[in-house]
C-alpha cells in the first residue's frame, strides 16, 4: 500500500515538472533610433522693393529739365481738398520759378557787366530788370507742365511742375535794343544761347 502511494506521488511529481517547463521569452525588438531632425536651409533674405514716391518722381523730372538748360520749379501743398492742394501747389511753383528766373537774369547781368566793364548800376543794365519783371508777369499766368496729387487718409498732397523755356529770357532781352546789341557779342549771351539750343533739342526728342 505504501509502495503504491509512493509510486503515485512520484509519477505526479514527474508529470508536474514536465508541465512547468518555462517557455523561452521571445526577444522584444529594439525601438528604432529616432531619425535625425531634417535641417532645412535658411531662406534667402530678400531686399524689400521700395516704390518711388510721387515727390521723388516729380523732383527727378524737374532735375532733368534743369540739366538740359530749362528752368523748372516744383511747387507742393497739402489740403483735405485736392482741388485746393493743386491750386496752392501751382501758386507755390510759380513763386519758386519766378525766383529762379530772377536769379538767372541777375547772374547774366553780372556776367555781362564783368565781361564788358560796364558798371552793374548802369542804366543800360536796367534792361535786365525789365526782362525779369515781364517774365514774372508771364509766369503768374502760366499753367503747370505736370500736375499730380496723391491721397493719404483724408489729406491730398499736390505737386505742380512749372517750367520756363530759356528762349523766353533771350526773346525778352531782344526787346531791349541797346542792351541786346552788346549782349550778343559776349560769352555770357553765348552761354544763354547754348541753354536755349539744348532745351530745344530736349523738347524735340520728347515729341
């Protein structure tokens, strides 16, 4: 009886030992290494495109006219009424152009006086003053060669380009008979005449 129990116990122990055999643990796959972050190339820095302002455009046009012998003045003004701004710009342009003409005629008178030896205070040179006065009257009623305006908010800024052909100076001086006869023989007049020709060629090229 004891042998039978012992045999039964031994058999059970062997069977249980066989059933409790540990299963091999499957290897856990290693996590993939994180991919290196893509390094993007920096975007090229673009220079800002700066649009020319209307003031710059008009100033350049004025400068071109003066370079070719003409007399050009840019008048400007601001107002909430663009009509008022335009009218005031023309007025300011005429005032500046008149000042420029006076300066040009006075420079011509001084050059003539130095070249001929005729005193600047001479009655003969009064013809230059007469020329300036007549031209000032013409300028007062002149129209703008170029007239533009731009609006920002409720304010308009106007630009009026006033121009005088140097031939107007030469033509008016020709009315001063005694003065003109002597003036034509001077280098001072030749300089004025060259401006007249240069500006005439410029106008012809614009057509």
